[in-house]
C-alpha cells in the first residue's frame, strides 16, 4: 500500500485512528492533506507531521506547533504569543484588559526586517513608536552589540533568510544579549528556517534553537500555508484561541481545533492577493 493509499484510508475512518508510522510525511500530497482548507484532517496526521517538522527543523524537544493560513499569519500568531507572555510576566492580562493602559512593550527589529513583520506588530498594537530598529551589516544581518539595554516587557525579532540577500541573523548572540532581560526572541524564518533540513546548510542556523518562537512558510508544497512554533505552548494556545478547524500540537498530544477560520479571515483581509502578502 502506498503512502497516498494509506492517507486516503485514514480520511475515510470516522473513529479514532492509531498513530502513523514514524516516517516523515513531507511529500506534496501529505502536506496537501495537512494544510488544505476543507474536511477535517485526522488528528494523527497533523500531530505526526508537526512532530516530524520539529525534528526536521532542529527545534527544541517539546516545542509546540500549529498549521495556519500562511507565513504572514504564522508571524502574527508567534508575535501574539510573545505579547501574551511578556505582558503576563509583568502582571498584565492583555487578553482581558487590552492594551490601553498596558505597560509599553519595547520591540527590537533589524533594519532589514520584512515588511510583514512590521505590519503584524501594528496589528497587535505594538506600534512603530515602540519599535527600535538596529543597524545591520552589509549582508543585512542584525548587529547584536547595537541592541540597546532592554527592560521587561520586550520582544526581539530576528530573521533567518533576509529577503534580498538570504542573510541569517546571529540568533545565538542575539539571545545571549537579550535573554537576561527576559526578552522574548522571535525568528522570522519564512523560507530560511528550512536550511535546517539539509546537512549542507544546517550549520548556517546554529543557535536558532535558542529562540522562543519561529515562523515559517510551507513553501507552497503544494498549497500556501504557514507553520508557527513556540517553546511556550500555553502562550501559543492563547494566541491561537480562535474557532476553526486546524489542529495544533503540543508535545505529541492533540490540544484543540484552533487557528482556522478567524486567522484565514485576518490574513485574507491583510493580503494584497489571495494566500499571501504583496510580493510574497
């Protein structure tokens, strides 16, 4: 029986189904089933795919993950999780109390951060006046020593795979610089995070696993889709607490059917064309 035959068999089953074999489910048809809007995907398929992706992308064991509409939505979800955690740590319930009187969150980005990152920050109420832009080198990499002293609450946004040059921020050095200030480090890895999947390029991402969240695209295999991961599973579940049909995964267990219709509505409203941001 082929892999596709097996997946079709799983889709026909209405009852609980066993875990899939520990074989990477990363070919086009399999990812189609995980990411395509439509009938609910068996939880075992999504759980297995996300678990394999955590391993493939060399993320820390126990990292939580979810499949969302596209890379822009993944960035939005990761930053929402970051906002929740850094404000919770200073005693502010942003979901209950909003942002009108919240402690100001300092956000650090590189000069060459992708526009979708800045748009996501504005949507989350983390406006431009609170964003500190750090100079980059000639390849577009953030210079960690130029990050100013930070105080909670703070979020630092790095990237791997700068849009023009493909440059990778020195994430390990950035984490060493800011984690003592309890800053959350997010990595925008829209396409660059996939370098971890190849032995030829994974050394470029040494230290990326020290971050707190990661966002990536599924590279249109075969449909536009996004992947969001976070160390702090509880913060990610709060960020994705919207009615929907997509499935999130935490440490190998089904959590809930979240991150579906509402996130698709957000991303479509923000996109310049269906399925992504202008020029994505």
